[in-house]
C-alpha cells in the first residue's frame, strides 16, 4: 500500500513541478521505460525473495540486446532465433549463479558480480565494441501501442499479474515464498528447497534478458552496455515495493508500482531541469526514506496512544 500512496502523491504533484509531465505524449514516453524497469525488478524480486541479491542485471540485459541487434547483422541469423538465444543465455547465466550459490554456498554478491563481468566480456566480444540496430519489425513492435497503451507496458502488466497469481494462488508459488521465508522449516516439511532457490536465479536471468531484449527493440540502436542504469534501480523498486531483503515477503504488484513511481520520479526531476546527478540523489533519498519509514513501529505507536487515551487530531 505505501508505494501506491507514494505513486499517487507523485502523480498529483507532477504538474506543479514539471508542467506537461502528465500529458498523453509524456506518459507514452515514460511508460515503456517503467515497463522495462518493472520486468527487470520482477526478476530481482525472485532473487530477493530467497534472501539473495543479484548484481548480474546489466550483463544479462546487455547480452540479450546484443543477440537481438548485433548477432543477426554479423551472422545473418534470423532475429527470432537470435532473440531466443539471448533469452536462453540469460537463463543459463542464472542457472550457473543458482548452482554456485545453493550447491557450493558461495556468497551471492561474489557470484553475481563475477557472472556480470563474464556476461559483459561476452558482450564486448560479440559486438567488437560497436552497437547494432534492431530489425525494423521488431523495433516497430517494441515501440508500438495497442490503442493508447504501449506494447511494453502490456507485456510488463501481464508478467506482473501472472507472477502475483502464481505466488499467491498456487501451491508452487506458496512453497517458493515459504522457502524464502525459512528454508530450514520448508526442508523439514519435505520441500525441495534447493530446486526452488536455483529456479529463482534462472527465472531472474530470463526476465533480465527479456528486459534487455525489449529495451533494445524500443531504442532501435542501443548502447552495448544499456543495462547499467538498471542495476540499482531494479533493487530500489523491489525494496520500495515492500520486499524483505531477508526473503520470504515480496509482492509483484507492489514491485511494478514501485517501478512506475521511480520512472515517473526520474522524468519529473529531469523535466524540472535537474541534472542526472540530482536525479540519482533524489532517488537515493526516496529509497532511504522508504527504508526508514518501514522500520518505524507505527502499530506499537498506535497501541501506545490507545493505551494512554491520547487521540491525535
């Protein structure tokens, strides 16, 4: 609930800070980037819900983008096949991370950072340091809309809704969240905890790759390291969405709302004439405030007021 209140408040004051920030054209240019962040943050939420943190986001996104743009140009490979290989590369990278973390008990921070370096190295090798361009039809789809709703937003909304349903309404989803909350207890109940933990990294890698793929199509000629800006913002969206960094509690809907909030916040700050450095400072301040407010015992304070008979007006 807090992130939706924050988002509503931001959209309410946006026209006061940056006139025109809620126009149809402004929203249609903002929503695709919010969708990309939502997809990447959704992948990050799978890892964080298991008590980990993934620093391989930039590499997975960049590699998928290269497969969708540069590889078809240099090899003549059909775009659908190249895109499928990009998604597969993201999933395989996640699988390697998951096995290293779960089976060999290597620190998540170390493994994901190392995997990010490997993926970036592959990107530089395949691209030779120069970006490629997405196929015209793929770019038209990524930049297209269904009525007034961008295609990327529709894809992100479907993924968020499906993830939320799986986590809350299916046995597999509830077991997945139970493993994140308490692996030892889940193991005693007969749940194969390692399978769920490894699958979190596989799904995360797949979603990072999808985000990079769609972003490459939207930008048409993306930078070869297009995922760098999504490293911290994906983590911020998950945290603002109320997920516990220790695992076990995560909401796909709230994560999507946080991605929308962060993207609109960046747009408003930039439209107000602030520099990129100020934008990052504002984002950091909002994240810090959200973390601090989450640690305030509002329930205990309310009970104290009731016990003392004090009713604030």
